[in-house]
C-alpha cells in the first residue's frame, strides 16, 4: 500500500510576537498546479514522490486579526481543504470571514467548490470579486449554484478603492496585466495602521504594468510577488505564452536598491520547474544571498 503525500507547513515565528497584531500567514507557494504537478515526470517532481523534499500547496495567504477574531483567505485553491484545516489549527475555530479572489485561473478560485452542498454546505461566505470575476461566478456552473444556494455572498470590488475590513485593516485591490480569458486580474494591498503588504501572485511582465515596480516596493513594507519562473527556457512551450516576470528579471529591476528594499520581496507562486523550490539549488542560494526572500508555507508576516 502506497503512503499518501503529506503537505508540510513550517512555522518559525514565536507566537508571542503576534499575539495582538494582525498578521499574514502563507498557506501555499506553488503555481496553480501545485508541487508536484500532475503528469510531471521530471526530477523536480519525482523528488517529492521519493520523499526527498516536501510537496507544496498552491499559492494562497490568510489574513488574521487576533483581536477581533477575524480571518480572511486570499485565493481559494485546489488545496483549500488542507489549507483551511491548517488555518483553523493555528488560529481559532470559527468560520472564515471572507475570501478575496485575484482572478479566474484554476489555482485561484476552484477551491470555492468545497463550499458547496457536496462538501461544506457553507452559508453566505463573503467572496470579494472584481466585476468580471463576479459575472463569471454568477453566470457559469457550477459556481452559479453556489450563488443560487447562498453558499457564497459575492462582495463587489472596484480597482484601487479601499475596503475597511474593520477598524484596523484596509484592503485595496490593484489591477495588474495578465492573461484575462475569463476575468480581470488583481493583486491586493493589505494595510494595517502604518504598515502594508503587497500581494501579487500573478502578473505579466512588469513592463506591462501601469505602475513602477521599484516605487511600488518602496511604498510598502512587505511584497509577496510572482516568482513563477526563474528564467527563460524553463518549460517546453514558448514562454511568451505565459509571460510571467522571471525571478532574474525582478531581481535585475531591483538590483540597485538598498538591501532594505530588496528584503521586502518574497517570491511566491513558484512553478514546479522553478529551481528555487529546490532547497539546495544554486539558484535558491543566489536569490537569498542577493538579499531577497522566498516565501514558505507557514510563514508569518506580522504587522508590527
């Protein structure tokens, strides 16, 4: 009998440091297909099956306010069940207060299926969505059934407008260029007091964005950024079809910035082929030595 894969979460931050302050918890760091990825015969995924390195959940974060006992998830992934259980185990046993969606690619919204009558049978879970994302959910099955049965309660978003989640936390959706076949794509700025975090798990090349990456980093305290691919040639298909910014391109844009600015960056949404997923790779070592960070499951970023 084969043993099932276990997705591991590592927690390194002392809980006393965030007893009262809101914090972000990283629930997953992999690209939409997870790690290992279905059908992959390469060494990168075979290492997981051989139990040489741990599997990774799909990119998602949670925002927790210990004072108000509220918690929100950003993106509902295919790994939603294990991510929700992990969140409940280390926070407080109550229903999540909402889900913020970035766009309609499978790794970012398909976890909503677990809220339906076949699984949780949830009641009016707030789902925050941009206009095209809202229309996609309302007009297409099986998602439209979640709306009809009131498993979810869609909360409309507008780009750049601030949402007050409570007296301490604000959220700002930010439009970003991406392959928008079914919906627009947004990242989010999470604001707690004078501190802020930028979450952009999916974007096309930085040059396509109407904002300046360097200035955007300077205006926040933390940044979880699209690190899907390390460099060109990583996959067989033409990479112009999936024009994510390469990790080396992001590093190059920030190379002249002081170490303090570089340290704000945490790469997330890593494809299974990305060598920085490998704990002992030269590329991972290089990224860290240059002053950048790589997000990890269980990581806690405290707004203090």
